[in-house]
C-alpha cells in the first residue's frame, strides 16, 4: 500500500469520525449504558418483588416444560424447558429503558428544540431583512427626482456654478 493510499484512508477515517452522527451515536451508547443500570435496578428492586408477591422474585425461574419431566438444572436437566420468565424480564427491561429514554431525554429535547425554533422564527420575522439591489436604489432615486421636477420644486443645478441656480444667467457666464 502506497503512502498516498494510506494518507487517503486515514483522511477518510478522520472524516468518518468527525461526522456528527458518529459522535451522537457514541453519546447514545454511553447514555444508554447508564440508563440500563438504572432500569435494571428498577426491574430488580421494584418489578421483581411485585411479581414475587404472586410467586418467585426472580422472573428467570418462571418456566414451562414441553417434553418429559423437567428436573435438574444446567447440563443435568432433563426434558425440554422453555424459559419464558427470562424473556418476560428482558422485555420489561427493554420497555422500561425505552420509556425512560423517551420521557426523560427525547421528549424534553424535542420540546426544547421546538421552543428554540419558534424563537428563531419570531426573531427572523421581527428583523426581516429586505435585500435591495443597487439598481433598485438608483431607480428609486430617479423616480424621486422626476417626481420633484414634475411638481416644479426642482432646481436646475450645474456642477460649475457651486450650487447656484442656472436661471437668470447672462450669456457672458456671470
């Protein structure tokens, strides 16, 4: 691999890392891991004891046996056992994690961004900038001068008379 190819690969990798969605994804993973610990605590400390009021406190122990006598644990187990309790526990953890992320992060952030956008639009509306081209300004000046001249209020100015009117001048330049 040539040095130029290595440089190109490195620049491509740097461009990939600097894209906004990669950073957002990394933050999401870290925040998700932190919320997973919270949700696991809620499931183990609140949900499992509530379920335990009707049987056992560990959802993993809820099973059904399809074939044969389901006796023993691990490799010594006989029969075909379905561990539906662990599926239920994982489902509860997922739903709780999604609810916590939505109600504590997504919903407040969406409301905040909507308020910021509304303020930005209100500010733009109040300070609406109208771009006027040089040609439009010159046309307005021309129209104003023509209107003034048509009303008879215009002065006939010459550049060489210092602002004096050209009316009443004699032919000898005085």
